[in-house]
């Protein structure tokens, strides 16, 4: 089997479009509040409910995708997200909007479980590091692109057009996958005798990714507030600085592929990424000069980009059997969503109780826990 790079590119594009469901709403929240009478907490829920679905159903989705076949699950996910975006465009109140966003979360979950499983299936083993490291960049890329595009529809009633265009893009992606990814036997692992032994070996990897997601969302969500409250920056400037900093995770993930190709082990890259990124962020929170702090935050996100790339590249290795890849991707999606949900409120409560100067203690403790888990990952013995 030779790697199908056009299909790899399509799967990555589908992932970016799916991640766009996380980034399309934030620029539209003020308009949604005005037109639909939403409170700010409800507006925030419209943003985060997509990840809430993954936090509760990730592992179940992994097993279901393995049962029905990853190509079919991916296509169902795109169809569900397209329908959800259409419902958002027609929303006349909070109930329909939140229900539609929850539905989008179901579709998003199916895509993020099925797409990397398909990548592993259609790429040669020697290309797993580069293809799955590329996959590790889909969330920041999708959020950034969707946020930039949606911002142009934030005035007036343009939010309805933003959701309608989103639905059209998802429909086009669905048609493309129907043409390029037929539901074939080679893209679907057999249901019978699905291995469960890999679950135990995957738990340390899942814990490490939980710690990464907690740290990433905590810093991305609250560092703008730190720059405003503690460093005196304007809200717009602070938001722009952290947005650019988070985007630096993309070259960090691509660097992971280069390092793995040259012999670096994924577990070690995960550990280094967690500890080094948290140490850089911690140093930047100690009162150093503002330009140094900003540079430190940027480098923290760049080095942190090693973690998702190395995590996804680890999945085929830790699974040991292709039939375990889908459930493992589901577990990674679930723990990542749990970390994303926990990160901002955990750091916010810590800062509220103990102040910003003590926040490095929390960041480093979580990073050390995640690094220890990553280094505890053991590859399963393959059965003959």
C-alpha cells in the first residue's frame, strides 16, 4: 500500500473545517446576544457545548466508528454538522441555538475520531509521524480560520449568513469525501475480535493529553486577562497577542514530525513539550519585562505544539492493532475535551484564591503529571 497524499490532504482539510465549528461562534456572540436575547453565560455555552459532547461521549464514539467504519462515520459527522449549522442560521432563541450546537458537537466528535484513524489506514507506517503530526495542527488552524472569517459577519444580522456559509462549506466537504473516500472494506476494521488490551496501555497517553488540553485552554483563555489586569494592556491588544501566540503551536507540531523522523520518541517529545512550555509560561508570569513575557508566552505555545503531534503519532504505536486505533482516538478525544473544559475554570479559581504570582505552581504541577504519564507509556506486545 502506498500513501495516498491527496486523501491525506482532504482528511486534514475536513479536520480544519470541523475545528472551525469551535471558532465560528466567538466573534458572533455579541450579535447573538443582541438578536436572540442571550446572556453572556449562554453565549459562552454556545461556544463550549461542542467540546462538552466529546467530554462525555468520546470513547463511545471511538467504538461506534470502529463498528460502522471510519469513512462512513466521517461522512455522517459532516452531514450532522452541516445540518446543525443550518439550524443555527434559523435559530430564533437560545433553545434551538444550543440544541443545534450540541448536534454540531456530535458531528465534530465523529470527524475527529474517524479522520486520524483513516489517515493511519491510508498512510504507509513510515509516513505515520508526518501525517499524524500534521493532524495535530487541525484545531488551532480551524479555530483561527473560522474566527477570522466569522468576524466579517459579526455586525447586523450577518451571523445568520455566517452559519449558512458554514453549512454550505460542510456540504461541499461531505460531497468531496463521498467521492474520494468510498466506504470500502480496506477503510473499515473488522468488528469481530476487536482488541481491548490496548485500553490499559493507552491510559497514560490519555492522561498526558488531558494535561496538555487543560494547560493549553487555561493559558489561551486566561492569559489575555493577565495581560490586561497585571500588565496594563488593552483588551484588543492582549487578545491579538495570545491569538498569534497560540497559532505558533502549528510550526511546533510540524517540528515534532521532523524530530520523530530523526529518531526522537513520541513519549519523550510529549514530556519535553509539557514541561518546557509550562516552564516558559511560568517564567513569563514572574514579573519579567513585558516584551520578555510576551516572547515567553509565544515560545510556550510553540514548544507546546510538540504535544498534540506526538500524541496522535503515538496512537498507532500504542494501539498495536489497527482495530484498536478508533477506540483509542475516541479516548484521546474524550480526555482532551475534559481537559479543555477543566482548564479555564481551574486556573481561574486558583488565581482567584491565591493570585497570579502562584499560578506557575499549578502549571508546573500539571505539566509534571502529564510528562510522567507520557514517560510511562508502554508499547503493547503484538500477538502473532
